């Protein structure tokens, strides 16, 4: 049974920074071979993909956040990071990681709240 664990969410003020982390495990795929995506879901909206990193380290970041968010991976630690700078109120959401494209199996996510 695969699992995804997201950590690092917090309450921050607008303009602040936060780094969230993703640990993932699948029974049939080594972490180094995983393409991983970060997704988020704000209240009342559908879940959206905001960044992804391939096993070969190629990256994609949604245009709306690409000047503020950076995705990276540490294969030795088996962690994928999402560094978020210049946070805005509408970045408030639950942040999830999953494969890219995603499996129909989600972790609990980590809550990021941007608030005055």
C-alpha cells in the first residue's frame, strides 16, 4: 500500500516563506524513479497541481506561482521539497504530494495558512 506524508505546514504572514516536505513510498517503485507532484486544495475549490519534479530532476511549476515557488528533491533522504516565498493570502490551502500524474491515494496533506 503506497503512502504519502506531507509535513511543514504552518501559519505565516503575507510575504513570508515556508518549506513543506513530502515523503513517499510505493511497493513497486524506488523513490529515485518517482515523478512527484505537489498539489493544493483551497477551501471550496478543486485540488490543483502546482509543481512537479521528474526522476531525472526536470521540473515544472505552475505559471501563477513559478516566480515564488521552487520544487526540489533529495534522493538520499527520499524527500521532495516545495519552497514557498512571498506567500499570499490565496496560497492558503492544504498541500499534498503524490505521484505525477497522481494516484488515487492521497495523504492527509499539510495545512498552509497565510494570514495577517
